[in-house]
C-alpha cells in the first residue's frame, strides 16, 4: 500500500456518517405513508388468505359428497360443485349476493342456526351488510 492509498483509507475511516435533518411534519408524512403501505399489504394478504381458507374448507363437504352421496358419479359432479362454490364466493365478494340471504337459506334447509347473535361473526356480517347498502 503506497502513501496515497494509506491517506485515502485513513480519510474514509475518519469520515463521519452523513446525516439528514427533517422536520416533524416530514417525519409524520413518512410515517403515515409507510403505515398506509403496510395496511394495504396486510389487506392484500388477508384476501389471499381468505381465498386459501375457502378452498381448504371445500375439502370437508367435497369429501362428504364423494363418500356418502355421489360415490359413483363423484368424478363427474365434484368439479362442477367446486366451480359453483367458487363462483358463488366471487359473486359474494363483488356484492352480487348477500351473505345473510345465503345464511338464512342454509339455516332453513339444514334446520340449524349457523351464526349466534352477538358473536364476532354476526357483528362482521352486519357491518359488511351496512357497507353494501351504502
């Protein structure tokens, strides 16, 4: 290492890190921007997760239909059944179909109560129904 290289190396070691001065308003804008970006990312992950959960929840009724109701014709009927389920889910996501209507129909045919009043699911369904009315 020659003298010039040693000087450059010593100079780099003694340099202070660069600093930036920002105002509280600028910091607040950056914080809000990053929070909004993080929220959008989480919401997109929630939508992906909801779609994956729906697909996994189709496994149970599909297996019941295969084993108990359509043992001979399942290979023909199951793809149509799953496609109909996914189509109905997409229609619900777009607001074409209301969850409370589907819930009432299912409760009527099954003879059971699916969602109890005051539960988080009941609250979420009512909140979504209010948003759809706007």
